[in-house]
C-alpha cells in the first residue's frame, strides 16, 4: 500500500485519512490544553479518550472503505439504528418503561432503546435518519435510470419509517427541532442549483408551518413543541422562578446552563477541565439545584465551561471544517453516494441543533459519530479513485 502514496490514487488515500482525522485532532488539541488546569486531570483524560476512540473508529472505517465498499459501514450503522428503533417502539407501546417516562396521559412510555434515556436514543435516531433519507433519494434517482433495485428502495423506506417512528417515540423536543432543521438544510442542498434548493426549502418550510397552523400535526406533538419554545424564551433567571411539576425539567436544564456560564466566567480561557463539569458544579450550583446532571445540557456551554474559549473555538472550527468538506464532496458526487453525502450533511446539522439542548457524546454515540466521519473520508477515497482517470480531482 505504501507505494500507492506516490500515485494520484495514493494521494487521495492520504487525503481520505486527513478528512476523517483532522477535525477530531483539532478538538483533541484544543480541549487537551485544559488538562493543565483541570480540577480532576484524570477525568479530563477519560473525556479525551472518547475523542481518541472516535479518531480510531474513523480511521478504521476509512481503511475498510479503501479495501471494501463504503456501503458496508453504512449498512452497519443503519442496522444498529433500526434495531434500536424496534426496541424503542416496543417500549413506546407499553412493552417496558418506568413511571417517570409516562407520556400521553400515561398511555405510552418515552422510548429509550438500550440507552437507558430517551434523549440519547432520540439523538441516535436523528443522526441516522437523514442518511437513510439521503440514500433513499439517491437510489430513487438511479431507479429512473434502471441502476437501482426496487428491493433496495423498499428496504430503505422501511428503515426510514422505523427510525422516524423511533424519533417521535423518544418524545425528545430537541431531537424534533434538530430534525426539522435537518430537513430544511437538506432541502437547500439537494438540488445542484442553489436557487432551486432555496425554493425547495421555502416550500418545505411553508408545508411544515401550514401543517402546524391547520392542526395537521397531532395536537400532542404541536403542544409539546409550543410549550418548549415558550418555556425557554420566557425565563431570564432560574433563581427567581417557582418550581412546579410542569416547569421542573426546563428549569433544571436552564439552571445547569447558568452554572456552566458561571464556570466559564471564572475560568474563561481553558475552563475547569474537559469532562470536569460535574466536578466543578458544587462551586457554582444554584439554590434548589444541588445535584449536577453531569453536563450543562447545552454542549456549546459545556465546552465553554470545561475547555474555555480555546476549546470552544477548536470545537466550532472542527465542525466548520466538517461542514465545508461535506459540502465540497456533495458537489462532486452523484447517485446513491451523493444522497449519502447529503444525508451526512443533514446529520451534522442535526447534531449542531440538538447540541443546543443536550450533550450527545454519551452512551457510545460518539463512536457512531466517529464512524460517520470515517464514512466521509471513505467517500472521498471512493469518489477520487473513480474519477482519477478523468482528472476530476476534489482538491
């Protein structure tokens, strides 16, 4: 394999690994500086090890795509998601649950899969659903040119339906908002002509807004989304609020946002140490909120609190690079591969939005994110090697 590094194809191999690894390395470097000021350096090393595991997984996926086909890791990801969706739907319809997860007048349980919590489960559904939708769209386009099997399309439709059902059953408002933003972004970038994409996105927005206004969206879902926005926009300071059963979940989350901002105010540049939110929480806890949730329930605030301005800038820079590389690849692929790249762009959008309300690098979700980053690298390799003869280079 080493002699290939001297050839154009070998150069694309090196690029593929860089595409998958560079963003993760940037986060490791930026967040890693906090180990020198961490309240618990060992905890910081444990948190950094998650990103190191992501790096290893991303590299392994790229290597697999080089020797096999990029579709196999994708099939593995979707299979994992569908299996979780089936478990979650079983729970939703009364198969399993705990009293705190009762919803819809105690007729249903919030789905949580094997994650133990609904929000990470919903995030898993939301991260994979755009990829399935993108692959489905690309395959339908190929079907008209008789290059895709009807059975493949049928399976993808089934998978999309199960993942969407799992997302709804999670009852995760952050997940729903993230998926709404995902559909909007995917609509913009689906056509190659951007003006058509903007028009398409406007139509999607009008349809979604119209469905809410005309009560086509189930009342329970519309009410949950409406309460979510009003609750978050109507509270300025948690310390002045009366706690009730109705507002407890929102106030708890906002209290941890305020605690995270207090940590950042006291340690602005390098934070309290990557992964040290829970360790530092007793120093900034608000009245009535004695127990930490383990994180700030907003990953941007969480990064600012734990790694300071330096770490947050590194994290944002890494994801800007990922977005840019994905959009660049989108313009140079076609067919099913382009659909998957579009889906990955949707997944990054989902992660960005849902992270406003949760920390998603938990419950081994970070390993799946690492695999998805590796898939981008693998698609770079696949596209470059397919087009090297025609000199259609990506960079």
